[in-house]
C-alpha cells in the first residue's frame, strides 16, 4: 500500500497534488510520502509483535534526515554501513543503542566513532576486522558487542549485483567456519563480546523460501554456538524484503513473519530485521519534466530533465520503474524510450514503454524510487542533485534543497601555480 494515487487524472501524494510540488520546487524532485513510510514500518513491526524484536531501517536505502527522523520517532532502530551514516543518524536524534553497523571495510576511525557513540553492535565480516575492533576497543577501554555476519550460502534468486548470501561473494564468514571463528574471537579477542549472529542474503527477495533456507542453517548455528559456551542473545536476519516494481508478488509483512517466527519464537534471542527497500521503496517517486519529444524512424523518445545521475537503478540493475504523467491528458498512448540528458547510452528510465501522450513541459512520475534512488545519485555530468520533498498529509516540506552550481565545486581548488 502506498499513498500515491490518481484522483480525476491527477497524481496526489497523500493530500498534496504532485504537480503543485513540482511547480513550487522545480524538477527533478524526489517526493516521499511520510504516511507510507510509517505504514510500512508499522506493518513489519506489528507482524513481529509477539517476540522481542527491533526493526533497524537500512539507512543506505534512503538516508535523508527527515526519513531517518520519522522512522526513529516511530520506534525504529537503524542499520548503518559507514561513519557518514552514523553521523546522519546521530544528527537525526536516533538512540545509538538501537544502531547496528555492517560493512566489509570499516576503518579504525569509523570503529572508534561507533564505539564512542555507543552503538548496539557491530556486524563483523572478517577476522581482521574483528581484530581491528578489538584493538580500538582496547585502546578506548570499552567492550564491543559483535555479531559475525554469516554467509549461509543461500541463493536469494535476485539480481546478481544484490546477491550477498551466496558462497563466492565478498560478504560475511562462510557458515562452515562460523563456530571456529566465534571460539577464536572469544578466546583471543578480550575486548569483544560475541553475542550475536547476523546474516543478510540479498535484496529485492520476493519469496520467503530463501529466508527459510537461511534460517534452517543459521538457527542450528545459534544452538551450536551456545553449546560451545557462547552467550548468543541477538539474531539479525538482515533485510532484503522485496517490493512491487512491476508485476512481482512479494510476500507481505505478515507472510514474512509467519515464515520466520516458527524458527525464532523459542530461541530466546532478540530478533533484528534490517529492511530498507520494503519501507521506503514504494514511498517515493522521482518527478521529472518532459523537455523534448523526439520522434525518429525507429523509436520515440521522451527526453526528461532527470537522468541516470539522479536514479541509476535502470542502468545499474536493469530495473523496471512504472512511469506515468502526473496529469493524464488523454487515454491515448504511444511507445517511448524515456531518457535523460546524460551522454551515456545507459541513461534511460524505460525502454519501449506505453505511456499516455504528453507534451513538452508536462511532468511525469517515475514510481518506486524511494529506495536506492537519491542515495545512489551523483553529480555526473556536473548536474546538481535533485531536491527532496516529504509530504505529511496535506503539507509538504523541502527536506533537501536542490543543489546549486556552487555546491558542485565546493572544496575544489586550482593550484596557485596554474594561476
Ligand atoms: C543493504 C542492506 C540491507 C537492506 O537491504 P534492503 O534490500 O533494502 O532491505 C540490510 N542489511 C544489510 C547488511 C545491507 O547491506
């Protein structure tokens, strides 16, 4: 369920007309529905209501301060992957004791920052990383709670760029080395408290089967670790819950919980889930203006003012995004490629798509752009990044200003010798 809907041929986000936002704020612009974000969070939170759990929002999917703040206010914890994300969540007023930190390459500075902040735990991906955390914690005179990220060697049946829980990816510790790794940490790394087990098998997973497969390997591991004297109190099953982009039929929060709960109900662990896309994916659109309509003997192009630097998912993952005008002028459609102005053939949002006829100057909406949209944007082609807007019922707020040309060159300098 999301709160983008057409009323009399005009697209609304909650109670605000999308065209009004675009007229005031300009394009391209990301527009997020606060109500949708909170609704998705609550659905998952309630589905796991019967056990001790924490939903840690995956900040890399959408790291705008307003989004982080909204979720934190609703009770969410945060899943971070860098010192920069830690900085953001602290700025947004998140309780650090609800923050978990994953990444295969944490620097000592980042580790120190996280220990200073007092995060809940690190998700550790290798022995050298465990040693680094142990070293920094020792220097600071603190103990660090850790989970090893275990790679259960499960195929989540998703795009190869977002498969992480299979053997041969860079992520985690192979499951058959798990016990010896925990025992090694317990015996040798005195500043660590190895109290959790973490896994994250991939992203945009639409079936519960890969999760069940992972749990059927991870849950016995928890018992085995306990038999070996480790006090495991936290099980983190990662994120990856899929959403509808086109015609997928992803499991609902309730179906997901029904699949997971039998494995974890009597485990006596706090359950952590790290959804990103599930919460924000369908809670955001990218609105963009049609600049030109170019008809060639082979194809028709809608050339719009957003580009791959604003939303790279189609180029990066061949991903599908529904596209439609925010004001439907006519039922008549034609087939278009929707492309941006960047000098790359990969700069497209859709190919051979039936779209209602539009005129130059019309705004179109690229749907399901709330996750891995703005956060993966760049300044390629020296394009200032888009504005971000959050709608709360009948009001909208600019939650990130559109960048200016000055922002583009901030921090750059020309050596004196060249002057
Ligand atoms: C990216 C990531 C997530 C979130 O993935 P989604 O598919 O957006 O739910 C969760 N946990 C870890 C460790 C991640 O790297």
